[in-house]
């Protein structure tokens, strides 16, 4: 397969699809809408997962594991939640195959092995988890329950794209139980903060924190908080959500606790999740026409060393120096690889590592060695520099920090340049068509207007930003009074 | 729920079931045969997983993720494998629910959303993975492919038990591809060694390495290597398997590679896995009538500190000392908790931590503090000792190593005492009925005899030990000549 990528300017969507596959992050599978996460993509996910897991544990959460299956009777218990996911559920109806009597060597579903009750493959786990919590919670002493789960979930999407929207995806889902509404709301906001810290500081993607409108809420939530990021094509992407679930699930599953005064009340709940979709956001926020650009803090490889030499003797010299450099870098905890494979020329390797977004490349040539220097290329700016071997590891370590900051700042600048105000319907449409981006505009607060705006512009309200400035204005569509601007965009 | 356990001697099976639940490792769920792994059990699994993952990476493997679903046509491609799993498959047939017209608020499977091809929930992933490898392997340069996956799998077992046999369980499955038979066999044995090292050195469970008889092979394998452990009730438990798959899957999915001479050949394969079943083995190998006994290296908590005090002032003194001890222990990487909850007396806490198998308990009392000592109790022997606060952390660190070694040695001694030779059918049956255990005996090498022995004694051939001593003998059942003893046991 050619490593040449479609240019972003020519076809952004095609560029993305090619990059995921050629960058060896993921591949399509034989199962409709399901992806294979390849080793390089999975190593990226592991780094993201490990950091998130650490942050969850630091905020007092523990992991557990709940069943993949939700019996239909539990699934339908919280009606709004059930309604929200009913149309995209994979359903297990049988538990056995048998030999096809008409077709030697083939199998058919055994009609005699039909389940009494169908099992839904979890699209999200509130139902099975709250049914379990019922047995775990009796008194205020059992609260709060701060549990997270790393799992696969299935949502039968009709149009799928690698990482962004797949039938099966990997995610984490936090499910917490609290004695008071205040504590549950506090938890919801705290986890939103964990997400924004992670996405900004580790993935180098700036986000807007906000609250969804009722139309865009998670099915079964009282409030959905979100972080929204802007992609390079001017479309927004919801990068994570944290839901205040009120007492909805406690009521659906009859989960009550006795407080300090022995009064019974329903438990308050939150849930929050991020998924492999984040990898899609990462790719679209930073990468360029040459390939991936990965932030050093989560890049599977931070540094690659490419040797340039002639003959066996030259190789031995370069090998020795590479080993020395590697051990210096590893001592600082830097993830480094020595790419001395003999089946490709240096130029081909350079292109390959650019495609895969390795933040720093060190070219190690014979002449450089004589001068006690190496050539360093950074992936984010493509700048090259000649650097002394003296103090190299320290220099690279600082450079990785600088790259991390630069990628974030570049994305932030892009977002700022692509966040504008619209004060009339004409301006709103013109801005959207010109260059898309976030558009801050007044809205009359009704679901009907929101829906009409969506129909006519394909833009949705991404969120009502937290700590939003209050100002009088008129709805861009209806002209009715409004007290604050909300954030619109076309979105993934 | 009472924390009192059934005694092992009274009902071993009941003791096990109670211990899993009361020790808060896992719980039954609303889904038939599926368990909830509770936070304490999951923390144990995380420690096991992280160590195994490290060992896989150190031996050159990388992780990836493949779909949960296997289309039926792929599932049936390798006939023996398909036949082996066909009778215990969860099958997805539909992808949508709809409102039940006859039952407000209820949902039914939408008959119009029937899948064209049924999807099997992976009971193991050879089929989906080898179908994927077909696209990844062209030349010897693409080999070896050394990939592991951490995932959930589903096998619709009729009789289930927490950890030991559940419809859904967590596991890892390695799937490697090689250019030669020799290399694949070498990989199979290497991974068996990784498993035995892990189970012996981390879980403190001694194992016998061996090869399964053809009858007991993994469906689709040419050879199945295994590690077998002995439980305290004298029954054996298969703790991990590593399969040499020959070219079976490469042929079923047409995966060929061109070698250095441009000659096409089918790829050679291995697969290997361990699962949450290991937790069952861990419990049954070490624990006693008071509760769990966990080896320090994988115990979620290695040390618990219980304060004993009177009054606020006493509490402050003890707290200060506990903080000091904690930081000393943490500096050595020891997992420690200060259990200063005020809703239980020390005696209750002691019993609770014994039940949960915390290797070392430190009781911190007022009088002890005056004497600059603490009382230490080790879970494995229940010995108590008074130890100076001076150098406490170092002492505890050594004690944890000693406990790890003691638990292993105790299990090894038990296994040795319960491994015996039988030289006649009468002796075989008598030994089995007396105290079970491993029985080393001659067998004529035929599947028919093996099956007959199983029918009549309920004992199976656990394995033919690696590097088995060759000796002439006569089959205990048929009297036919045999060249080696094999290992029999009744098994989980």
C-alpha cells in the first residue's frame, strides 16, 4: 500500500480514514462497523488509559467489572435510557449452534437453544450496575460508592468510522452513588475537570467545558456536562461526558439508603465516560498531510534513532553510539527505539516515522559522530537542528516538553481563531459556510428553536459553557430575548 | 450477612462459594452464569494482569484488540475449533429493539432488524484474528507476529461457579504467527514457562508443566501444553494452556507467506491464555477456614494498620505514629492501608482483614507506643510478634518475602504429599477415594482406555509431564505395555 496520504485540503475525511489505516492505528474488520485496534494504536490507548486510570484512583475511585449482558427486563427499567439506546442494540437470542443437516461442515443456530429472556449487549452499563448496587447499598455508611469500569460496549450505529463511531468500542464508565444531590453534582463536575485536565495536558487538545441542552442530554440524565474540542476542519467533537443522573436509576431499580437519622431516601447517581473516540479527536486535532502528530506525553514512541552508515565497520561504530544514547534517554524515562532494520533506507524510515507521528527523530551519521553531534528533527514543526552529544538526553527531555506545549498552543490558537460571534441568522450561516468553527450566538432557550436551527444549518448547540457570561441579546433565529450566548458548531 | 465461613472439612465447595462472596472478590449477577468482579477482586486481577503484561512485553509481545463478534461463516472455517465451541456460544441475531405495542413501556426484539449473518460472541479469538492476519502477512519479513489481547470472552456453560467457570470471563489470549514449525513450538513452550513462572513466583502456586493427551487438546490444536495445580481438596485445576496450532488456522483462513527463497507456505501458529479462573486457583490453593490467604506479591493490600486507643487524645497520638509508619512502608513500595474507621472495634477489624487475606496486620496500641513497639500478625501462620518501631519498614518488607516463600512452600509440600504412584487398578481407585491428589500411573496410550478410566474413576489424565521419566510398565486398566507414567487426577 502506498504511504502517500490524501491532502487535508483536498478531502479531509479521506485524509483521516487513510491516516488511521496507514499510520497503523486501526483497521477495518470482517465484522460490520467493528475495528481492529492495531498494536501501535493500542499502545497509544494503553498510555491514555493508564494516565486516566491513575487520575481516577487519585480521586478516590476503584475499578470493578460488571457483565457484558443486560437482561431485557433490566434494560427497559429506566424508560428514557432504554428508549435512547433501543434502536442500536445487539441482542443475544440463542446460546448454541448445531450442525447444519443440509450442509456438511456448516453450522446453524439451534432453534431449541432460544433464551427465555433476550440479553442486550451493554451499550452502557447503568442498568446492570444499578441493579447490582441495590444489593450493595443499605445505609449512608455504604456511600459514596465510587466505581469505574474499563470495558467494551456495543452500539449498532448505521454509519461507522474508525475510532469516531464504531459498533464496538472500548471505554471507561464511572458509576457513582451518593447520599446527597450536592455531592453527586460535585462528583459530576469533578470528573469533568479530570477529563479536561487529561485531554488538555496529556492529549494537548484544548476543550470547552459546558453543559448540554436538554435535547442533547444522555438518555436518563438530569444534566449532561461535556468537553468539546475543535477539529482542524472546523467541526466540533464531543470528547467526554459526565452525567448527573439525579435519582432516576435509583428509582428505576429501587435503590434506597437509610441516612444518619434512619430516614429512607433514593440514592443520587452520576456516570461519566470517555472512549477510544478520543483517539479520533487526537488525530484530527494535530496531524498534518505527512501523517500523525502525537503529543509526547502519550506517544507510544517518543524518540526514534535512525542510523546512517556505510559498511559493517561503520555500523558497529554507529551501533555503539546509539546504545549509549538510548541508555541515556531511557534513564530519563523516555520511550525510544533504535530503528536499525536493514530492509529500508534512511529516507524511507524518516517518512515512516513522520507518518506515525514520532515526536523526535535522531539521525546518527558517521560524519556527525566525528564531530560529536547528531541531527535532531522534531515532528511538530519539522525543524532540524544539529545538537552536541554532550547533554543530549537532557536536551531531548526539554524538547519533548516544548513539543507538548507547542502542539497544545497551536491547537488553542486555531480554536481561538475559529471561535466567532454571530449576531444574526445571515451572519450565522455565512460564518458556518465560510470556515465553520465554534459560533457563539444567542438562542431563545427552546428545544423547538434548537431543532429548527439544526435542521436548517446542520449546526447543533455543543454546550452552554460553564461560568458563561450573562448578556442580553436576541435569538438568531426567532429574535426572542436571550440572556446568554451558547456555543454552536457542526459536529462529529 | 454473617462473616462466619463453612469449614473446609465440612463442605469444601460451600466454603469456596462463601469465601468468594464474603471476601468481597466477586458476586453473582442478574445474568445467568455471569459474575460481578467486585473492587477488591478486581484489584487482585489488576495486579495479576499487570505482572503478566510486563512478562509478555519482556518476551517481545505487543497488545492489540480484535472484535467481540465472530461472523458465523468465519467461526465455522476451522472445523474442529468450531465443533469444539459450537455448543456453548452466545449468538447475536438482531440489532434493534422496538416498543412493545401490547405492553406500554416495554420493549421487544424488532423482527425487522434481523442480521443477515449471525454473530457469535467470541469464546476464543483464533477465527477473527487469523482472518485478520491474512491481510497482515505476506512475507517472512512480516513474521513473527507476536500479539496478545486482554479481553472478555463468553462460553455458555451450563454449570457455573464464580471465577472457576462463568459464562463471561476476562482473560488474555496470545496469538502468534511464525515462519517455521520449530519457532512456533519454541514460542508455545516459552509462554508455558512464562505462565509457570508467574503462577509459582507471583501466585505462590506450584504447578506441573506437561502436555495434554489428544483427547484433552484445545479444539484445533496440534498440541496443548498446560500447567496443572493441586487444590487443597485434592482436585487438580488447569491453570493455563499454551497451544501449538500447527498450520490449521493458516489453512482454514488461507494465510500464506513467501519465504526468503520466494517459496509460499502456510504460516505456523500458537495461542495461549490464562483467565480470571486463576483467581479461583489462588483461593483454593492457599486459603483457610478464617478466610483468604493472599500472596504478598499480588495482594491488593499487603499491610493493614489497626489503631487501638481510648479518647480523642489517644487517637491523635496513634494517628501520628501510623502516618509515620505508613510513609516508611510506602517508601519501600509496600501497599498499606490505615484502617481507622470508627464504626468497628479492633477485634472485628482483625477478623475482617483475616477474611480478606491481608498478609500482615499491624496493631498499634497506646501501651505499645510507650514501649516503642508494635504487634505484628502474619496471616499465613497467624503468628504474632512484638517488633520495635526501629527499622520496622525493612522488617515488614522482609516478612512479606518470607510469607510469599512460606505460602509457596506449604502448597508445594501439600502437593508432594498428595502425589502418589499407583501400580494397579485397585490401588488407583483406593488412592483416589482415600485422599484424591495427583496419581502417577501407567496408561496404554489409547484414547479408548483414557475414556474408560474417566468413566469409571472420574479421574482424567491431567498431563504427560514435560521431560517425563521413561520407564516400562503396564497400563493400570488394560495391562498393556506402557513406556511412561502420566498424571491423573479428579479435576475442576
